[in-house]
C-alpha cells in the first residue's frame, strides 16, 4: 500500500495531464526535412501531424515522433520553461497564419510554418529536399515564409491619424492588403464599414475618436503541448489569437458659409468728390476759353 501511495502522489506532481492522445501523421510524397543537429544532418519524410484530429507542429527536430494512442500527454509547462514570451507569441502566430489560414491550403505553407518555428526556437537553417539527405534537390519555400511573416508584421492603418468633417464620407485605402482579415469594433456616432480594400467612415458628431480593428481566432481552442519520453514534442498552436490595429480620427464641425454684406461707399462730401468736381470745372473753363 505504501508503494502505491507514493506512486499516486508523484503523478499529481508531474506537469502532465493524463489523457490518451492519439497522434497521426499523414506523410507527404517527395518532401524531406533536413535538420542540422549536433554536427550532423537528420533527414526524414515530412507529414502533417495530427493530435486528436487537430493539426500540430513539431517542436523538437532532434527526435522522432511516436504515433498511435497513449504515448503522449499534455505538458502544461513546456512553453514557459523552454521559450521566451516573444518566442511563444511568434510561433503561435506562425502556426495561425500558416497552413489552413485563408487560401493557405497546400503543403508549402505547412513546410514554411514548420521551418519558421524551428528557426525561431533553435536559430539554425533548416531546409527541404525532394529526396532524403544527402540526395535530392532543394525545395524553395521562401515566398511562403515571407507571406506568413508579412501577415504577422503588417496591420491595416496602424498608428495613422485621419481628419474629416461631420456627415462627410471618409474613404481610407489599406496599403497592407490585410483589412479583409480584420473586424470592425463599433463606435458610437461613427458609421464604419468595409468595401473591398477600403474602410469607409461617416461621423454624426465632431470629436476625437480611436478606431479599433481586430483579428482573432474564433475557434475557442487552446494551445496545447504534447510530450513523450524520448520522442519529439508536438505543439497544437495557432489558437487564442488576438491582433489589434488602432488609429486616430478627428472629426471637425462643418463650417458655416460666411455672409458678406455688400456695402456701397458713401460718396457724399468726400475728398474724392471734391477733387472730381474741381477737375470737371477746370476742364469746362479750358473748353470755354478755346471756344472764345
């Protein structure tokens, strides 16, 4: 009984949730990862990793994955113990904007996201070939990596300052081409809508406003890390996302048209009148003298 009690106590001290996790890998033809580890290059066929049917990524390229049920458990402390807050945030966004986001439906986005995750954590260059190392040709995925990073780094209208007038339609064009991924947070006295790549604003009152746009993952899933002794750690990432873009807008009162009264000059008893009269009399005198 004593041994059973000690073992049970230890279970409660471990940072793992005891739950049977089913790990599956859907291998991709003619794609192999090449991973520099301990002065050697490890190579293996790439596959989509699924943890209980949810897409996941490898966090430890030095170890092999274990498939099947009951070999992995949820590790609640892995991220905080092994990565900085900035690294956690980055790999989470990479997974979110990687495979499966919007039109990102082919394996190149999965490869790109996986490579960005490895590079961030281990600060090494990883690459892909169409055959196992040392054979095969390199597969170029740079444009897919750049596309994911662009979505992480760019937000529509961030930190801009805009001016407009009451009841005037203000049209702003998004130069980052990311507006379609953001939702508008309603504001009293402002009508805000999206059309194509433009934000349209109309105000009913003057004042200074802060407009906020949000991009978030609405799947209500948490990020989970799965660990297994002597096997690679797996991350179910890309959930619990909230990105904000804020900018200022100043709405001014409509200027009322100025009424300007036509004022006729007073021509009575002015010096100009006197001068004109004198000139006229002089001209008349000269005329009469010439006639005589």
